[in-house]
C-alpha cells in the first residue's frame, strides 16, 4: 500500500483538488487510457478534416488568383475603344495587371487545347470567331466580385469568365469538406464525451463508498465533484497535448510528401505550413479537451450524489 | 433538539418502516433506540440525517423544521451532527489523522485550527499514538474510536449512532460506550440505535422502543425491554 503521509496536514483547496484529481487519474489507469485514446482519435480525425479543409481553401485561392478574370471584347469594338476599355479596367480598385489577348492568340491557344482533335476547329481558321480579351489579374481575391461587377458595366464588354470547371469543382469539394468537418466534429464530440463520462463513472463507482462517507460528514456536492472534474480536465488536457504533437508530426510528413509531387510543383501551388494549422487548431483542442473532460465528468456524477 | 411529530415513512417498496412516530429528545439527553431487527431504528436515524424523506409529519432539528429542507442545505444540517455507524465507514487510503482532519477540511476550518483540534480529539479517544496508521492496520474498536473522533471533531451538538457497538466484542463495546457517556456528560446529545441489551440495561438512560414502525415505549430510565 502506498502511503501518503502528511497530505492532510497541508490541506488547502487547491492542493486537495489537484492531488485527488491526479490520484483518480492514476487509480483508474485502464479507464484513463481508454479515454485518452478515444479522445486523441477523435481530435486527430477532427484535426485531419480541418487541415484538409483549410488546405483546399488555400489551394482554391491560389488557383483562383493564378487564373484571373477573362474579359471578352465585342468584335465590333475599334482599337481606340479597346484601349479605353483597357485603361478603365486598370483604374478599378483591386486590379493588378491587364494583358491583351488578340483574336489570333485566342485561336492559337484554342488550337493548342484542341490539338488532339484538329477537325473540331478546322473551319474557324479565317473567321476569327474567337474574340479578343483582356486577362485581368487581381491584387486581392476578396475584391474579385467587385471588380467583376464594375467591368460588367463598362462598354464594349462581351462577357466575363471568372470561374472555370476547376474552380467549381474545388468550390464544391471545399463546401463538402466544410460540411463533413461539422458532421465529424459533432459525432466525435458526442463519442468523446460518452467515453470520458463512462471512465469517470468507473472512478466514481469505485469510490462510491468514499463519496457516501463524505456526504455523511457534511460535504457539499460541489466539494465532492471537484476532484472528478479535475480528473476529466487532466485527461482532456493531456489528450489535447498529445494530439497536437501527433498532428504536427503527421501533417508535416504528409504535406512534405504532397508538395514535392510534380502536379503541385508545375502549378506552383503550396500548402499551408503546419504552424498555421496548429495556430488555428491548438486552442480549439485545449478548449475542447478540457470542456469535454469537464462536462463528461459532470454528467457522470449525478447519480452518485443522492445520498 | 430533535422532535418528531406524527412522522410516517413508507419506502417506495411499500414497506411502512415508521408509523405516526412522535417523540422529542432534549439537548444534553442520552437516548437509546431499541427494537427487534427490521423494526425501523435505522429508518428513524436516516430521517434525522435527512438521508430519507418522511411521507408525512414534521421533523424539527435544533429548532428548525427540516421536513422540507432543500437538498442543497442537507450538508449543513449534517455538520451539526456527528454520525457513527456499525461498519465504521473510514476512508481506507487516508491515515487516522487524515480521516479526522478531512471532516474539518470539508467544513473549511483553517489549517491552524485543524492542526490543533485533530490531535486533541485523537487524545480524547486514546489514539494519539496511532495517528499515522491506516484503518486496515487498526482493530475494530480502534477504527470505531477513529469514527467517533471524526464525529466529534467539529464540535457537533449531537452524536447520532446506529449500532456503533454492533461489530465489537463486549469489552471493546464498553470502551466505546464509556466514551459516548463521557461525551454526553460534557453536554453533547447522544442518540443511539442498538441491540445490545446489557449495555442498555446497565446504562439506565432513556429508552425509546419501536416495534414494526410504531413507538411502543418511551422510558426516562429504562431497560432494554419492559419485561426485564
Ligand atoms: N431502502 C429501503 N427500501 C425499502 N425498504 C427498506 C429500506 N430500508 C429499510 N427498509 C425496510 O424498512 C423496515 C425497517 O428497516 P430498518 O433498517 O429501519 O430496521 P432496523 O430497526 O434498523 O433493523 P436492524 O436492527 O436489523 O438494523 C424493514 O422492513 C426494512 O426491510
Ligand atoms: Mg438498522
């Protein structure tokens, strides 16, 4: 039997709470391990979903920024009108560069895209049916909408193409991921809470005799609950710290692998650095871990406090 | 001090453990609760401790009607009484000293007061030398003395004991009874449920006898049963 001599001599609120809370954690080793592992799994999955979501957003922004807006010019516009349009676009807030793409260039790039099927555009060679356009690059993606609507009001603009299939797909993916994160998050929250609540129920059950003794001596419920709350908080906090470490290692490993792949290299796209993900997720983890621990233990106590 | 007015207790199982009980125990009295097994002694004690709720009637403790006491206030009611049970109910992983100090800690006594008071009550029950021992290292009589020290440490106005000698041999039982008598002489009210005939007969204290939930006898200086 382990002897704790003299603890009572130094009793005060804080040391009592902490020492009893830790002693609960260690007395119920199996339950503590199960809670830790479940919480780590739950928070890790949440972190992974969150990291993917954030990166899809980040990649989208980069793709969007590299795409720019293509403004098609009316065929009947004169050179002078075209020049006026160019200078007017340049004046719009949020526009960084404007590049002219003539009808010939448009045809060339069309030929390039369809080079596997030359028949498809064979007849169009002399007709210049591909309109001339301005490729407008933006300084800031958040201004895209404003820029687009301003351009739409200008004269000699045939139409505007801002989003293509890739963009739409990415957009759908990122929305899907956002919903998935919320669903995963809610599910894991419930699971983690149930598990930790059961763990503490085991501790409480093992100590029900002590609890009833405390009640006979006149201990209030909040006094009895204290150490169990601390137990939950400790488990939640430790789980949060371990998850932060795990996700850092895993994220760094995976991102390094993906970034060195050919596609991303040629597209000149980067992913978020792990420190940025961590900054967003670690506060959530600690709050979540501690919160789950606290509420989990509060729920588990109810039954045993009625003596 | 303790007053029951027409108290009836029916458990959810349908058992009527106490039926229309009325009695009053004054400050400084020593009262035995006697009766055969299942007669309702423990139920009376649980009603005093507000561990069980009465179905009808009123219970007044220290001038306060506790019949409708809010659950939140129950701990404060219990602090006004020291309780002792047949099975000692000590915290197994705390020393003798810690078990007693714990009761003071719960009521938020200052560390200084705890350091002075705990050795004092331990000396009262004759356990000064064993203060660093754990309950499983003590005899039954010694464990009950720790429980008594714990019950006394916050200077309660009454001691409520449910068969405190039930698990002890006769000699050890008398040690506990002498302690209770001494505590009572210093002004603390003592209410004790018991089966121990010789103790009741020798002590010549007030006897409240209960039979099938009904109070059938209340003698100022009685014996265990009226036939003796
Ligand atoms: N929690 C309970 N639920 C239902 N019935 C109970 C409960 N506690 C006691 N009883 C019943 O109430 C009656 C009185 O029980 P109680 O424990 O008060 O008797 P007692 O006089 O203390 O007996 P003993 O001398 O054996 O300790 C008994 O019939 C018992 O079965
Ligand atoms: Mg009994």
